[in-house]
């Protein structure tokens, strides 16, 4: 209980110290809490609350000390261009613009800090332990994609470095125990590449080495949607698999076996990158092993608290790490709710069937217990949560244990003789393929995951939590039939109301929040068209999820304005989730890889394609789409944009893709555009689009700018000024999220 109370105060104070923006209060508050603690000791008052006070005081004092010891040297380098020297601490990672390399770096003779170095792709052969030197510009680690974020700080990264010019590299001299875990992880990943086919390597690397870079965005979205995302994040699940596998060969009662198992836990944590969930699970598993060896049971919540203290002692900002938060809350939910629920459920069953039903109930109890505390966190971070997670864990959770254990065996045998390892890898691939197939198919289910910022699903989740709270507070024997039926009925009602809300007028235009990109859903009484599907924040997943929330498993028409990544990059994932009945494409960029991929997928799924080479129309229930082909004589890709007008009675919306001003003027001069109530601003609000001539021609009442974080200056001040001068009300997805416009009824 002492450790539990101390940790509660420690964690609560760190949450306040890390998340509250003004740091000046931290040290005075820490000293004040320490004085209160000493006063309670002298007065012999409040024995338990004073442990919380002590934990809170120590947390705030440590947060201050951590800033002076580790953050101050990094802050001295921020916003400066200096000559840096450092050591590579882990393997380089590919980015869209080059490489990202974990390093410890600083000025010559100065303190070295943990940092990320961004450099050219020709340095991909860097290895942990290599030394380097370069001229670099240093940026704070607390900004990600232009916004304040604790993402890197919570992982112990104090600086982001952009190299300029030549990077001088000195290969590591000899063997270094410090970098041995990272080197071993790299060797294991190379061996996985030799043992398994390309479509399986990403999964194996994730669960065996902690490297998720080999997983595609589509795969990760599928896993998260069906409640299996935790499988590819090294945590207590994998530690339990490891201990279970090693226990086959080492008896826990022997002291030598205990040492081997503890060393294996530490090695696994180091090789997989010391992620918070792994460290927490390794500490918890180690305490359980030691307790079993000395004949004492470890208190689960005390052990969990000790693991949290170790992590926060190493880096107090780890309290903001999403992985740690999910891992801790999931484990706490299992201990506090999952296990008691399982015991109650089993007691309610006849003894004869408990043995057979216990494994099924155990999966459901553990899954539900973990979900109780993590669903709100998932809704906060991602705006969604998986509804079928317990079912997914029951159906394919067992395959992961086989893949994990079989993967270890294949690596061990493959290191001795490659063909033998490949033979085992083939067997391992069978349950792995089943897991991947399930994730793909279950991800298409309409209510596999619920989005909390759309429709009525957030209210439904609040209703369910209310029932759980009532069940915990009210005394007496609980019957599950009525609350379970109430949850099912209200879920169906929420789905119906969400779908019906979109049908309250004859046309809705929804500009989805896909970051820096564009994806626009047109919905006329259940008939749907999507204009573009690209962006920086999972555009295919976003569009498919929005459709399914409306009760739709298919899309009647997909229109692409052009084949840039930010307008078409999400199409493959969209096609994997929903059935597209037809496509309308501009006949441009014949050598575009994106166009070729889309055409290939369309052929595989028998989707008819219409190439828009002349002005044409398409019926969308009560609305009409008028598609204008790229204007003749256009040269650049942006100039060769398809544009369209969506008409509902006397209400019109214009979408021009990335069409530049000169093409806008040519389009307006053709006198084919009506007065428009809505304009989706061209090229994400760029100064090169949304010209005054176009605004004068269509006189829009509303303009929506589909934009996210970017380095191009979108939306431009000139564009915003032109829209303001035209009395056009502006909405932006980067500030407001998804924007839905309801067309007025036909006059």
C-alpha cells in the first residue's frame, strides 16, 4: 500500500507538472508539498495521505531537477546553427524526405543530449555506435508537424537536428556492449527478411523486435479498427508469451532458471527498444518470478506501481507517453475489473462446465477489463475505439502466441542453418496469414470501430459507462441480461440516428479532415460520391469510416481531380474497406504510379472507370454532378485538374482540386459556372488559387479550406483576404475538423 499511495501522488503531480503550460509553479509547489509532508510527520497526522503528499513533492522536485540536468543543455542549442558531433544510438529510419537517425549529440566539448538527426538518404548504412559530425540547425523536440507536442519529449528526445552539407561519419571501433541490443535487433530484422515473405516480415519485426516501420498504414489501421493494435506494440502480452515459451525449457523453481528468465526479460526489453509498456511488463514479470521463487505472492497493483515509478524516475515526461498510459490503464483494468469479473462469471456456472468455458470467459473478461479504462483514452487520442476487440481477441488472439513462439524458434534455427529456419517460418506463416486475413475482413464490418466525434456514438459510450458505474455502486446480485440488451438496443439506435442525420436534407457536402489533403463526401439521400481521397492523416481510413458510420458499405462514385498523393493517396485503403461502384478520372498523367495502381485495383475489383474528356453529368439521387475535364492547353499537373459542380435545386457547390488562378479564370470565362453557395477553396487555400475573377463569377456564400499542417504557407493570407473581401464565410479543417454543409431545400 505504501508504494501504491506514493506512486499515486507521484503520477498525479507529474501529470499536472507536465501538462500545465506555466512551469514557474512546479518548484514552489514541490517545496510546499514537502513542507506539508514534514508537518504531518511531526504532528503524526494523516499517515496515508502524507504518502501521497510525499510522492507529489518528490515528483515536482524531480521534474525541476530533470529539466536542469537534461533539458537545459538542449535548450541552449535550440534555434541555432552549430557544428555538432555525436554518436548514432539506433538504426536510421526512412522518412518522406530522407532519414531520421537517433543520436546523442552536442557541440564539441559540450553536453550531449538525446536527439533525432534528419539527414540525406545516402547515410542509410549508419549503424549504432558510429560517430558523426556535421553543421546542423537545432530545433526544439516539443514541436511535431508545427504544433506543440510531448510526443518526442515523452520518449526522452530533447532535440531535433537538421543537417546541412556533408556529414562526416567515423565507423564504430570494435564491439560496444552499450549498442549491442540495437545491433542484435538489426541482425534479427535482417534474418526475418531472409526467412519470411515480404507480406509477413512487418508483423514479425513488430512483435519480436519492436520495430513497426515495416507495417503499412493500411495494416495498422486494420489492427486498430478491430481491436488488435496492441498485438504489434511490445507490452505485457509479449512478455507473458516469452515467459511461457522459456518456461518449457527452464523450471522456475530453480535458482539458475530464475536468473536465466530474469536476464531474458531484461534482454528482451533492451532489444525491443525499452518501450514503456515493455519495461513495465518486464518489471511486473520479474517480481512475479521472484515472488514465486521465495514463496510469496506479489500484489499486482503494487508491482504495477513500482514499474511506473521506475519509468517515471528515468524520464518524468514519460507520463505523457501514450504507450505508457495505455499499457498502465489496460493492466490496471485487468487487475481491478477483469479478474474479479472472471471469478464471478465462473462461480455462476455449474462446476462441470467451468473447465471448458473458462478460456473463453477469460479472454472476454481480460479484454473488457482492459477496455474500461482505455476506451476513453482511445477516444481522446484518436477519436474512436474498437467495438469488436473482445471478439477479435477470442477468435485470433491465440494465433499471436503461436507466431511469437514459432518466430523465436525460426530465428534460432535460421541462425544455425537458413533452410531449417525457413521451413519453420513456413509453418509460422499459417497462423500469421489467418491473423492478417481476419484483420482485413473484420475491418470492413460497419460497426467494428466507433467514431466518437461523429453522430451519437459518444452518447452511447457515456450510457454504457453509466451502466457499468451503476453496476459497481449498487449492492446485491447483478443480472447481466437487461443491461446487455440495453447496450445493444441503444447501439442500434445510435447507428440509425447517425445515418438518418445525414439524410435530413437532399444533399450534404462533408469536407473530411484528412490533414494536408482533400477528401469530400457528397451524400444525397443515401447515394454517395467521394471527390478525392488523399491527405496526411489516413485519408482512406477516414473516408471509409465516415461512410460506414452513415450505414454505407459501398460508394456509388469516386471522382479524382488529379493524381497527386494529397488527393489520391488514400484510394487503395478506401478500396480495401468499401466497395466502389464506379470511378470518374481525368485522362492525364498516364505515367503516374498512383494512377497505374488505382487502375490496377479497379481492374481487380471490376470497377468501371469513366475518363472525363468532355463536360458530362452524373445523377446523385436528388443532386446532379457536372464534371468538367481539364482545360485544353494546360501543362502542369495542377493545371490539368478535373473540376465539378454539385447542384441540388438552386443550390450549387464548386470543387476545383488544385487548379491555379489562370485555369480558374479560363474556367470562369467559359460561362459554365453557376452562382455557388459553396466553394471548396482550390489548392488548400494557396495564394496561387481562388482568384478574384472566380469569386466574382460564382459569388460563394461559404468557402471550406481543406488543409492541415504544411510548410507551404497554406492557407495564404492573400487568399483569406480575397474571401473576406467577397463576404464569403470561411471554414477550415485544420481549425474545425471535419466540416459538413447541409444544402438548403429546393425553393
